[in-house]
C-alpha cells in the first residue's frame, strides 16, 4: 500500500459517516448486543483515537520528532469515548466532529513525504507507518461493518 492508498482508506470513513445522520435516534445508542457499544460509542471511539494519533503520533512525524514517551490506557480512552458519546452531544454534532477530525488527520498525513510511510515508526522499529495505518484502516472497516450490519438487521425488524 502507498501513501495515497492510506489517505484514501482513512478518508473513506468521511463519506460513510455522513450517511449515519440518517440512523434513527432509537438505534443511535442501542448496543449491538448485550454489554457492547452502540453506534454513538463507536463514532466517539473514532474521534478519540484520531485525536490521539494527531496529537501523539502524526504531529511528531510531521516535525521529525520522536513519539512522546507515555503509557497508553486503551480501556480508559475507550471508556472516556463512550462517556462523551452519551454526554448530551447530538448525533449530528458527534458525526460532524468525527468528519472534522478525520479530515484533519488525513491532511496531516498528506504533509508527510511518501518515503516516510516505508520507514519504521519511532520507538516501534518492527512496524512501518504504512503497516500501522493498514491496521488502523482494517480496524475502521471492522467497526463500519459492525454498524452497517446492526442498522441492516434493525431496519428489517
């Protein structure tokens, strides 16, 4: 995969996110299954991790700086995302926030030289930037499929 493919893959979420504005409000928070997230939680999860990548990864790559040394509490970030999704923000506001932050992330990726995508990540020399983002795109797709399946199943009932 090349830089352009990564950008296209990360940007594909934007068009899909616009379509979510049509999700009926009664399905927006409904969990996919017992004990799981709902669509709102996943959208907020995307926002949280895009923000993390911008602040703690991509902005440092753009400046050719090493990643900050930090411990990452994945569960805490995900819990905060779910709390935010349920804080009173509207569906449209949350979706627009996702679109905005994803476009910002993609814009920053565009500032990186194409060669940078084939280089190892600072402090994670076992993985290149392109490999990292292939994993992130696959993660996006997993959640997109999850939401699309949930909506399809519930429109039929």
